[in-house]
């Protein structure tokens, strides 16, 4: 990887909320594990990013820069999965949503935790993902990275999106 001292990927950990971080277990353990992987040189760095429960199903439905950025990121995640013969379901799925005014729209259900890996700006892995009937989880993926078993997926170009570039304090930078 050019410009990297560690040779490892850059990681983005997407979470729905920081309020559910417990001292032990769940997302707090994932952040602790990412910190250990960074310290060991297995990853270059990581960022924790907060996103909501749902995102707009189309770019046109996104009325804010962060909403459009989430939509664009999801499009890249789907492109990566399609290019590797994998699926983001059941972690990411589309559904109809009724608004309080009675309007019906489509939205994308976002997973509580998602891990995206990048090398030189290219998206190289998204977890969770399904390989046939087997769902690969974020903790499993972190274990593989720690063991040096990153695998060889087809990467996709993924431009940086400014609206998603604000890391959470304590998230590896």
C-alpha cells in the first residue's frame, strides 16, 4: 500500500449509536480490538462513524449531504459485494416505510455494526456479508485480519465522501 507505514488496511467501523457502548461486550470490544490491530500494525488506522437505523433508498430521496453520502457509500458497498459474488443481506435490506403524514417511501435498513476496509482508497471488504448461506460477521473478520488471513476480494474504487469523514473521538485517529 503506497504511503502506508504498516501495510495494513484503513478501516471504517459504522455503528448506529455510541450510547449502547458498554464497558465490556459488543461495540466497545470491537473498538478495543481495532485499537490492538492498529497497535500491532495489522491495520493502518481506523475511524468509528455513526449512522442511523435507516438511509434513503435513492440519492434523490436524500435531502441532506450526510444522507446522500450514506447512500453513495451503500452503493459502493453493494458494488463490492456484487463484484465478489457476495450479498450484504441480511445485514442491509430495503423496505417500505410509512411516514406520520401517511406518505410511503422506500428506505434502506442499516446494520447495527458494519466494517469497511480500504487499501489506497479502494474498497477491499465489507462485513457483514453473506457467502452463499454463510454470513460473515464483524468479529470473525477482525479475527481474520489479526491472524493475517485477509483474503483476496476484488476491490472497487471508492472516492472519499466529505460528509462521512468526521471520525468519532477515540476512534483511532
